[in-house]
């Protein structure tokens, strides 16, 4: 059915269930389908050439517009909070206030840097960011078949939009909900617009007012793509889900986190920098 599922990176706890969901999505047809995806480390790569790829926040942090002193502070925040973010031994309730702390402190630091709206394109061009291999096929296919792609990101909206724009795949079927920068009349960053989206509040609570899900209530088949345990709730606002296939990229601390990922995601992709499996499933469905 989907030869890509034979790849060595693929782990599935309940293969029959996965096949049944994929078959049901195919039966319902592409008019009933939507794809809901995280951005950082899901559509973008985790590693490239043996090094870590940047998140949308990291792209700003590493850029020439940030002072050396603030660079160090942002790096310290990352080194303190990232291990908490991915710690399989802490509950979401424990993590949530700490993530709010991380995002708030990082956004405060960034807002003091006089970042100019007009510099964003250049900052992205000069960064090491890479989309996962196969992104062209993914975006092109979804566009061709009019399947909405909803990107739900706790990253920086202005940066990730620029990434997909520069990759020439920011098609009309792509919608983004994320943290957007608020610039003053002179195009200088003053603050971030609310509501704040962090790793563990990607659900209904931040989608109210976007009306995005209202429009999509007829799309009852969902393919959900994420890399964090926080991404699992991204489809919670869709009123009538009939079939949902959750695909999780397990990028980091693979051994420690495997059990939890296999319980939560239908398909787990371990250290897989490609979109091959997603594209294979879509090829079968279309
Ligand atoms: P997401 O992939 O769920 O949209 O979350 C964005 C990622 O951004 C999350 O894994 C943590 C990361 N991040 C940074 O790299 N630097 C930061 O300053 C902040 C606040 C988050
Ligand atoms: Mg992510």
C-alpha cells in the first residue's frame, strides 16, 4: 500500500490500526482531508551536516541584528529550558508555566533589539534553516489537490512565513497560526502579538478568534504532523474528526522518549530528516 512505511526509520505500535485509518482517509477522499502540521523540527529539519538546524527563534537569535550580550542570554535560556521542554519525566502541567516563562523572556529580549521588519528576509536568507527533504512534493501535492495545510507553530510566524515564501511554496491553501511580531510605524519590532503560543498550549485555547477551524469543519479526515508531545492537541479544535492519523518525528533523545511517542503517535519517525512517509501516504490517498 505505502512502501515508504518499510523504511528503517519507521516505528508503529499498532500497524493494523494505522492501515485502517489510511484506508478510511482514502475512502473519504481528498475533499474531506486537511493536514495540520507543526513547523519547527517537523517541516524544518532537525539536523543538517552533523549540526543542529535552527528553529525560527534560533534564526533570529543567531542573526547579526542581535547584540552579543543578548545572544548569550538567549542561548542561556535555550540551554536551561529546552531540556525541560523535552523531558519525558515531567508532566505537561509542570512544563506549562516554565514554557510561558521561556517564551516571555525570549520575546522580551528580542523586542529590545530594534529588529527591523525590512531585515527579516535577509536574516532568513543568511540562516542555516532547511526544510525537510521532500517538502516540495508535500506542498505541491496538497496545493494541486486543494487540501488545506494548517501550520500551527509556537515559533515566530514572520520568520516561518518567510522561509516558506523563499522556498516558493507559500500557496493559497497554506494557513499559519503562530507568534507574530508587532512592529511600530517605523517598522521596528516592539513586542509580539498575543495570544502567546508555546509548545504546550497548541489547542483550542489559542485558536479562538482565528475562525480557522470553523471554515474547516467539513474536513473530517486529518493528517497531523508534529515532533513534540505538545503537537498532539493541535487538531482539538476541529469539531467533528472522523479519521485522524498522527505522525510524529522523534528527533532527539530517541531512546528515552520512544515509549511515550509510540503510545501517542500512530507512526513514529526516528531520526528521519525526510517527508518520504508523509508523501508516500498522500500518494496512496490521492
Ligand atoms: P514548535 O515546533 O512546537 O512550534 O515550537 C517551537 C520550538 O521553538 C520549540 O521546540 C522551542 C523552540 N524555541 C527556541 O528554539 N528558542 C526560543 O527562544 C523559544 C522561546 C523556543
Ligand atoms: Mg516542533
